[in-house]
């Protein structure tokens, strides 16, 4: 099958029989639901750019498995150049959608599982890698959207998976049968879960021998029996149900998270890629985290570009674009965005070839990238709100603007500079509101904090990946504690 168009992607979702719940009710036509549809539009953009002449080189590549053209979001990275193009594509999509476009998790998961299964097979003589390779070929052939399912419900964070009072707090194998396995548990905060064709289940942390039933990696259709989705709330989400589009801000696009419940789901053996090899769980988690934290050097700068553009527009609408402090703050916003992007590119160019043949983003630099992402978007939003003004959170509704009696007062008193319609000013204010407070994703800042792991997770990896003994040797040599280097020899 050829690369899907955006329309073909949407049509393919209608063929799925998903079990979706939102606001306490089962949603049958979830594709056209006003709360869910913006997130589908965002993923559809990843399909659209694959067909645009000016973006095709970023959005597509040649599969190292089949030699055929494939969407980059289903690809295995064949070089550091592929890693760079991934980050550049993510920035482009952030600019085009202004939100999380949800398909990165699956792409990053595919690459982490590909290299890890190869090394499992090398040690234990298993057949996971061959199975996984066949599944990836299927994904590429049908241009499927994949939900990378890593984060578990976790229960008591102070206890291991096997030590939980409720064993289902982490996804685990409950039965091994001749034809496959049965898994139970839930994956929490799952990006793009309801908008995907398949999910790739992975362990969420380093496992010990007593946790081996939790060391499971497998793939299953999102409409497999026993899979249930509970759609996550977003700030101001019911604005999407009110009609009109001004109050929604970024009306066309949005992100999505859901609780993915796996209630005794059967998985055939040809879709099982790890089953009890607990000693490889940390490799899979660390490699996935490296890829996904690298990703944030693309999408977050792209979304930041939109916030900067909205902020600069508000400065113009308010009549203060040349004020020294405004120019300085916008310069700082650009500095923050480009710093994030630079980290993403650096972790790409410093990538390395795995034993399986695909390329891994530099894990240390990827974690540095994500650590910056836990901070910089907060400052971007603060500066946007500072420059835009308090009306970001006090603006009347679109219905007030359209009201036959009070509309004239909104038109009069919310106007800025001459020549800019009041409605344009209101639209820009609500765009900043929705991007800062959560209507286009979980909010830009909160998702930046916890997506791909909270700040401490990156600090742990930065400490683990840093060669401190090497740095201490450098200092001892220059201090004369160790033998100094002779520059003449």
C-alpha cells in the first residue's frame, strides 16, 4: 500500500472498533467528536506533509527493511542524518499544528525495541527480533500510526512492580498459553492512544528477576478484545462543545492522552518481543527515553515558534512592539527556543550505530535536551502572558462578542491599536491562552515537565551517562596531582 494521505488516515480510523469513554459516557463516533477530532487532525498533518513536495524529504525516507518509501514516523533510523531530519520534521510539525502531533512515541518505540530485541536474541537465541522486524514491515506497508505504550499506572512509587499490593499496577503476563500470552494492567497518560491503529507495549523501568512477568514487550491492535480507553481531561476542554471557534484558540489542532486499560488481553506469540528477559528492560527503557527526549528538541521549539509569533503579534496589537523591554523579552524567547533545538540536533549528530544496524540518539545529550524542556517552556509561557496582558485569562466569550446587545461593548473596549480588528486581538489572546493553559495538548508547559519522564528521570540518566572519573582525572592532571602532560613530547 502507498503512503496514506490525511484523508485515508481518517477513513482508516473509522474501521476500528475502539472502546472509548469520555466524560463518563461511551463514545461511538469518536472520530467526529468535537473534543477528540482536533487531536486526529494533528496526526493527520503527519500524513499530509509526506505528500507535499516541499516537505517530502523530511517526512519520508527509504525503509532499511524493505527498500521502499515509508513515512518517517514508521522508519528505522539508518544514519545520524536520519536523526537530524527527525528533529527538523518535528519542529516543522510543531509550527504547523501548535500542539503535540502524537506520532513520535511510536516512532521512538519502534527504534528502541528494534535494537534491544536484536541483543536479546544474541544472548538467549530467541526469535524476538525476527518477529519484530516482520511486524515493522507490516506497519510500514500499511502506514500505520503506533501508540508507544510505556508508562504504567505505577501505584505505590516506593514499591517494585512485583511488590505492589495490586499486581495490576504494572502491565504483566498473567498466563502463558501455547498460542500466546495474556496480559493485564494499564498504561497511563498515553499520547495519541485513541488515534492509533496499533500499540507497542513496553516495560516502564528497570526490572529485577522477581519482576520478570512485568518484563513484557508486545504489539496489539488498539481494538483488540479487552482494550479500553478512558480519554483524559484537558483544561477548558468543554469549550470545544460550545460552538464557535474563538474561545478554543487553536481550533483545528490539539493533543490527546488516555488511560489504556488492558483487561486480560490475548497476544499471539508472533507479536511478543520480550517475555521475561528482565535484564534487558533497562536497555529498552533507556534507549526509548533517549530517542523520545531527543524528540523534544524538535516539537517543543516548533510549538514555541508559534507562541513567540503570537506574543510578538500581541505586542503589535497593543501598540508596544518597539518598547525596549518587549524586544528584550522576545529576544529571550527566541534564545530559549533555539537552545532547545540545538540540544535536539546535538544529540542527533552525536548518535551511534547499534548492533542491530539502526542509529541511537546520544543518550546524555538527549537527557540534557529534555532537562531544558522541563524549564524553558515555563519561561516562554510566562513571557507570553506578561507581554499579552491580563486579558489572556479574563477575556469574555465569543458569544459575548456576537451578542446583539453587549457585543458593541466588547468590540469597543477590547480594541487595541487602530487597524487591528477586535476579533483578531481576541483570537490571538485565546491562542496564547489555549497553548499556555492546556487546550491544545495537556498544556505546553505541563507536558514539557512530565512528557518523556519528569525532571528527576533526566537527572538520574545524566548522572549515569556522565563519565565523572574522566573529568576528575582531567582536573588531577592539570592540578599536578597526577603526572602533568608534557606538551613537547
